[in-house]
C-alpha cells in the first residue's frame, strides 16, 4: 500500500468488508448538501453538484461515526436521497438518510 493511501473503511451496497470483520450493530445517519439558490431536477448540473457534496458529507460523517463507536468498517446497505426546498428562501438541497452496519 502506498505511503499516503488510507485503508478502505467504507463499503457501499454490494461491496463487502473483509471476511474477518465482525458485524457489531446497525445504525442510521443523515446528511445534507449545501443549499443552492433555486429549485433543481435530477438532470440539472446543480443536482450533480449537490449529490457529489452530499456523498462527501456522508462519507465524512461515516468516518466520524466509526471513530466515535470504535468500529473499523461501515457497510452502507440502504440509502434514501431526496430533494428539499424552502419556499421562503427559494433554496434547494439534497437530504440523505443512510442505513449501515458497523463492523469491528
């Protein structure tokens, strides 16, 4: 492994952690993207930007939870991502809810 590479700790859906990993508990976390100044749709560049940011945020949150809970790996098995909009401000963002299993 290269000197600056970090070991893989987050696994998504069909990816599985190492065979020696022991499932400890199941958890859910939520994350949001930044707000943007208008509504957007799935085919919009703003959606893509918000989606990329949401995924960065959830990965950061998962790493924090691994550290907080004393886990070694997290495997996300469920996700729900939906657009949100505040009519008063005209802002939109993506909200995600992710179910994962914590492994040691």
